[in-house]
C-alpha cells in the first residue's frame, strides 16, 4: 500500500506540476523552461544530496555506469518530448508520451522477473483506456496529416525512452536507495543546454513576464513526482506503480479545464472517470 501511495504522489505531482510548466512555457517558451527547470531542480535536490552522501558507497563502478546510461536514455526522451510538443498535435503527443508504462511494464516482467495478477492486468488496461479517452480526439485519427507527422514519431521515441528509463532505473534503486539513482540519472540532462546551443535557441531569463514563481513550483513538483515514483519502485512492483503515475495526463486535462478554460468534452470526462476507476481497482487489488 505504501508503494501505491507514493505512486499517487507522483500522479498528483506530475499532473499539477505540468500546469505550472504550461504557465511558464507560455511566458518564456518550452526550451527556456526546460533549461531553467533543470538548473533549479538540481540545485534544490542538491541540498538533500548532502545529507545522504553515505549512500554513494553502495554504488559499484558497473552500477554507476549503468545508472548514467539509463539517465542518458531518459535525457534523450526529455529532448524528444519537447521537440514532439513543438512539432505535433499536443493531445496526441501527450497521450503517447504518457503511455510509457506500456513499455516499462513488459520490460519489468521480462527482464526484472516481476509479475502481476489477472485483475491487476485488467486494472492497468482500464487505466490505459481512460488515458486514451481523455487525451485523443478520435476524429483526428482519420486525418493522415495528424498521425503521420514527425511530432508523432518523436512522441513514440519519447514513450520508448521513458519506458526504458522507468523500467531499469529500479535496478540501482533497489541496490542504493530511492534518491541517488534518480539524481545521478538526471545529470546527463545538463547536456540539454548544449543541444539548445546547437539549435541556436535563445534562453530567456527566468523572471521574464513573471515566470519565476510558476517555474519554481514546476521545478519542485515534477522532481517530487519523479522521486516519489523512485520510492514507490523501491517498495513495490514496477508493473503496478508505473501505470498509476503514468496516468497523470487525466489530472492535467481536468485542471487545465478549470485554470486555462480549455474545453473538456464528454469523452474526456468519461476518460477521467475510467482512469480513476482503474487506479482505485489497482490500489485495492495490490494491497
């Protein structure tokens, strides 16, 4: 039950954090948001890192290299994620990227020898169905220009990268603990400014148009969600906790309706309800 609780913390942290991320992005742009988010998040996390330095002794050279490699995959996914949002349909891209559990669950079962029951599998399928209903306009799927785009391809790459990351980050988490694997895996993200420099993308100052406050909140909530999922992975089964955390797009859609006045359809309402039902079922049958 503890793992379920922290998976839900990730669900709320990411869902709410993306609201502040959206506010920031609309003020200073997605690339500047990414840059400053990484700087602020690593600084905040660095204070806690000083209190758990003794856990670093649990890393072997091979495990450290493995963690960097997994982090590099996650960083690549972060880059393709923002590129996908720039190039493609936001709803479709968000659905594909948020479905990373569809990759991490089978990888965890095959390579990490984890298992799930039939009722848990049904609950996971219910969650996926709800996310799809919440985020995709099915009439758009009939238009080839919507589904056959570079943005969609990048979203698929992101889903695979995030799926690989959240499946295999559990390996160092189990051996070292919930904090250091995530922190070390995030350091390859410091290469993103190099990526932005190569693209000749200008970095906007973080306080432009009042962006600093939502940027800080975003930089607190998103890492909180990530580390909560790390802790959930340490305590529970990957096939159980990752679908719960990965269902966060339904919360974002609901909050966006009230905050940004983005329209919400009956289909999306149905998707939200179905996703919540799936989460509740998965929580009940995972105790």
